[in-house]
C-alpha cells in the first residue's frame, strides 16, 4: 500500500504508514474472486457428474469386437463386479501390455502373454503364455450396471462360471 501523503511503500496489511504515521486507506476486498471460484467448483462438479453418468469418464475401455481385441485394449486394474461363481474368480486382475497378474487365495500369480487366440464359437479371446498352461479368456461386453451403460470385461472360467469386471484404473 503506497502512502498518499509521503509515497512510502507499505505492506498491504499495514493500517498506518511506517514512514510518516498517517492512517492508510483500507482497500475493500472484492467478493468477485469468491463468486468466480464457487461458480467454477459448482459447474465442475455438475459437469463431472453428468460426464460420469453418461460414461465419459468412468474409466471404461472403448468397446472392441472380439476379433479385434488386443491385450492393450484391456490394460489396467480390473475389479470384479458380478458373475456366476464369484468365489472362483480373483477380486482384482491387473493387465499390462505383456502380462496378466492376479491374486488367488492370498497368493499372487502372473504370467507373460505370448499368444492371442480367438475362440470362435464363444466369440472370446484367449491370451496365454507360450505353452498355453496359463491363460485368461475374455471378451468386452456392453452391459447396464446400476442403470449406467458400461463396457465391462467378461472373464470366462471353468464349469460355465464367469465374472464381470469393471476397470478400476487404466
């Protein structure tokens, strides 16, 4: 704050000039920045809610037909959401461009993906290691979960069991 009497540069919080002692005029703070910030936060929250509701930012993968599906299309950490025989599937599956990791009965497992095989009758894709001793059989589905259209990862298991996974993060 510049003193109108002597021209000394004071701190904005000073009430009196440090050089001549004159009372400094007080600057009235504007409420405009507060209004702008609150408006921005409200519109951001509304926009985020609308975008999430319509599936724009719910971290869903792009739907890819089974014959085009590559491991890179389904990279990320997946959390089981629904399925037949849920106890037969790991709660989380993490997929990287070359590896699948999961936990089962408290033990961590992973395998390097070397093969991609299309299973035509079921319209599924199997990603496996070289000798096919470890694998995951998947498809992307368009589902309605909690009244929201989503793209989910369908994981096929043994004995007609299946698990629906939603991507937790990419």
